[in-house]
C-alpha cells in the first residue's frame, strides 16, 4: 500500500506551510485567532475543562458525548441556522456513509470523509487547510460500508485506522503521514472503521470483520513509533482463559471465531481500566460449528492499558446467533445506585437490553429491555440471559431484528439530567434461518442472512418509507439508570443510525435516516428545533466553540453541516 | 443515467421456455444458486436483490455485463473501486448464482416451478384487462392508463406467479409497501386519500385520485393513517377460472421496456 499526501510535497508543501503560518499570524493579529497548543494526554483527561474543544471520539474519555457548552439553550435553539457545509470532495460510493465524529482542537476541525480521506478545516468557516488521501488496497473488504468513524489526536499527531487494516499517524499541521503500520490483513477480512482511543502514550484500536471469520483483537501501539505494545486476543487460543468456552470436537472454531472490536472504547483513569466492546462470533447465524459460550464475543472487556491484561469481562449474549454485536460505546457514569455512590457503566446493547454494570468489578447490576425483545426471558442471579429462541432451518422470528435495537450509534449520558439517551430501532424483527457456513479466507462466513423489513444499509439518494407502524420505527429514548424507568420517547417514522449529543443547557441533538437533524428538550423529549439535512444521519453529533460562539456539527449524507445561533 | 439493455427474463416452467438464456438452468442449479446467494450476496444486496441503492438484481438487468460469463466473472473478481468484493466461488457456484438471479423474481418467496401452471392465453387476457375485467380503469401499462393504482408495466418481471393470482383473487392478502393507501383528514375537515409514496416523522407524500402529488404536514392533520384494505376489488366472482388464467397469461408478458 502506498500512502501519499497528494499535492503536498516538496516546495508546494513548504509554500503552503508558510502561507498557513502567515495566516495564523494574521488571525492572531486580528484578534480572532485561537492559541494552538499540543494536545497532551492531560488535556484529554480534563476535556471538560476546555468545552470549546472536542478532543476525542466521544468528547470525553467517559464516552458520555456530553458538551459542557451552554450558549445554545432550549429557549433560543429555535434560532439555530446553518453556518457552513463541507461536501465530500466527490459523490460518495453508495456504501461510503459519512459516519465520522469530527475532532475540534483550538479552532481547527479534523474529520474523515469515507472511506479514509482526512481533512483539516477552519472550524468557524469550513475552509480547508489540507487533505490527506491514503491509497487504499483493492483487497479491502468490509461487510457493511466503506466507512470511518473518526480520528484520535495526541500531541500534534492524528491517528486513523483504515479499511485495509493500517494504522496511520498523520501530522496535524501538514496532513503528511508520520508512520504507517500494516496491522492486519485486509485479504482475510480485517479492517479498521473506528476512531482510535488514546490512553497515555498509546493508540488503541480493534478491527471490524466479524462477517469474515476473523480472530478479533484489541491492540495498543506506541504513539511515537507505531510499534505494537500489546495485543489482547478477543478469541482466546489454547491455554488462554476463556478458550474452554469453544467446545467443538475439532478444536478449530476459535481460529475463525470473530469477536471484532470495531467501536471506540472508554477509559477510567482512577481505576486505570480501558473498557471495550466486542462483536459477534463467527459464523454469525449458525452457531453449530462453534458450540459453547464463545468468549469473549459480544462482551465488554476491562483491560489494563499499560499491559493489555484482562481485569474482568461480562458477556451480554452468550453463544450469539443473531449478530448482536456488543460494539457500543461503554458509557461511564458515577451515580447513586441503591443509595450508594457507585462507578457504573451504562450499556445500550444491540440485543435490545440496556445494562448497568459495576465498572470496578464487572458485576451485573441491572438489565432491562428498551424495546420488544423475545430471544431471552430474564437473567439468572449472575446476570446471564435466559435464552429462549434459537435459529432453526425453518426460520425463527426474533425481536429485535438483525441490525439490533441499537448498534454502533453512540448514546449519551447527561450528568445534569442523570438520563441515558439511546438511539433506538423500536419493535423490529428478523426471521433467522440456519444455513450452511464454510470458511474460506476472505469470504463472508456467516450462515444465512436473516430477513428484515428494514434495509441494513440505507445508501444512495433519498429514502422512501412506506412501512406500516407495526413493522417498526425509530426513536430516541431517555432512561433513568437509578430507577430503570423510561422518562420519554421521541418517535420517528423511520429508524435512526444517528448518535446522540447532550449538552449542559439540557438539550439533546440527534437525527435519523429521514434526513432530519433535531434538538429535543433533554428533560421532556419535546422537539424544539429541526433542520432538513437532505440525507441520512449516520454519525454522532458534537459541539464546540470558536471565539465564544457555540457550534453543533453533524454529518449527513455525504456532507458535514454546522449550525450556530443566528 | 445510461440505461443498459439487459436480459429481463422470467422462468415460466409451464410454458417451457428458456429462450433468452445462454444456458438451460435446472431447478437444482437455481436452488443451489439460491443458497449461495443467501449466504454470500444477500448481506449487501438484500434478500430480494434490491439492497444496494440503484441496483435491483431481481430484474435480471446488470450494469457491467449481460452474458452469464461476464456476470460470473464479476462475482468472482469483484468490481475494483466499489464495495463489490471478489468472491472465492467456483465457476459452478457462481454459475448457480447467475441461474438464481435470472429466475429470482419467480423463484423467491418460495415459489417453485411446479406451481407455475394455469397460465392462460395472453391475447385473451389483454382483452379482459382492457374490457370486462376493468383493470385498465385504474392501472397503467406502458404509458397508458391512470396513475393512482400500481403501474403494471413490469409486473411480469417483478412478481412471482402465485403473487399475481393472489393479487387478483385476494387483493387484501399481501399489499406491497409501495401499493398501500393512506387517508388523511386536515384540520379544516378535508379528507385526502391516495397511494402513499413516502412518509417521515413530520409529513406524508401521496398521489391522490386526481393524480396530484400531495405533501401534507402531519401538524396540519386532524387524523391520518393507513387504509387497511386494498382499493382493488377481487375478480373471484367477476371472472371465470379460465378468464383469471388468461389475465395472468397477459400479466406475465409485461416485463417493461426491453
């Protein structure tokens, strides 16, 4: 693979760098500039102290997707208007959804256009500083879209995983690659679609590829050199704890056992633990070749970021046959649980249940359906779900559907309202029919695709919805973790692949496949504002400010839309 | 968009013709292809072959190749620069997928060649369609007729035979998403009924009986919702068994512009 920062070589690059330097001086001289400093890990830890910036995928290392900014309020949100739009440089391929959450650092926005084009923009105007387009191998294969969800930053370096299995460090000032490591083989189905996570001096990633019979992992790389520091195999091999949950006679299923890790994790500095979700076992829809619980698929893992050692795990869906990836952002919150202050983890799972876990010990505290669920009926005392439906050769009707009651779309937690906001596919179902699965490297290794009323991927122009209400709908739901009660539901006629942002002025922002981006009252769910963005929202909203002006940004269709008060 | 003239073909077992094909497919080929399609292709292309925007495999029209050999090669090597990856399928397996794609409209939803019988005379059916059956009163074919009811110009290429019989005899049994009717009452008391074209959280789009494209804001409606039954009357008591067969014999010839 060859990576090149097209048009930014040699003298041209130097002249652009000089121009940028001059521009920076002019901005500072005119009083509209912003002090630009290196992004230390200390800054990432204390992101709440610089609410003008959005320094990580989820805005803070707790994964709350909560902005402390308060300029936009329930009272004035009706006055939001479009400030600028950034179009992808060319019409996106049908499966090149714009899923990235931008970073904003001291007035500069960094984001990724599908599949792996990185841009640096003036966060106040949308004008571009540079573009970096690595050449992507033709061997890249992705089950569900040539996508990327964003970047990480440390110092003056951006980090991006690519759909052909590379991890690239990029100079944030120039867009030139610093190092480029081939981490995993694209021809075997490995890819990176997630935003990396920075913990201390390491860059942590996990692959996509659960439909290709990969063996998943979570790996950390030295941010300065790209050298691999540790790797935790999400499918344990012979002799490793958890391997005993792969009980096939041939003792080979683990080699193609899946367990991808394709959504960014979170970090608790006090406990020094990284939390990361894992995806489905392979093959997806026929569990016969892989008897057993199939650890550590569909689990959350608590890992020491210095060593890669596993502290604890909890498996949401043992021996999954419904593609219920647990690849969601682990949301860390400190709440009162049964009268005691408790460090918990909130988790809205693709399997239709939302959980409260003790993030110190991994203990199961609570699990409740947030939409119609029929594959399980309650939990045992240790929090293991009681499975009541399996796929059959004749077909089994299962709620929620194969795309899940939610998916990778990042939820939000507001420490002010104490509510957990979940983007939801409500009352959807699939018919699962067990089919043969044969592993061939690089081919999909799945069983047989289930049927769904909703397309798994909403791609291309426009969206037509002619479905009956009983065929399912979309919603943003708000739950109180302390009581387990649902506080409100905002219904949409179509499902949503949007993340949720909450703010310190008690607003919630989200969108959906219909192409609306909207603001809700965080306490009541009342719709306060909406904009037609003309294409599906399949990204997480974020907020930042430049020179005292608060902005809200959302990717929709193949463009990024940025709003502020008029 | 360039319209590429491809092969549109429906296997009509009872009529015994496979003339448009390069190969004769056996039911076993098609069944094998169905299995490979479900396990390998349906994840992106969908169960019905229409999961990727702008591509409907069930119509048997392919942008990048028309011959079986070309399509087999595309399946095996993928399409560089797109999301279509290479697939490690043998010629036989890929050929079976093509056999299935060529017959998808007929075979899917459980229909098999042994139920493809009872198709009558197309010429008599056409006369019934335009005359006694009163189908042309509501349906449009090849640019002629009203637009409120579903356009049937391609119905022979997109519907399995059992569904055609069912639609004629028991039209409420299976109303496809694009054929659902919707009724709205405005706050002023006006009632608007039409075929639902689209809906979202805040609005609905219809074509009404006057062939007007109507977009309504839900905030301006007193009540709204789907009409449960089809406006299509059953022909069960209106036409004889032979006449129904003849009508179907005409409908299966409607395969759109070549």
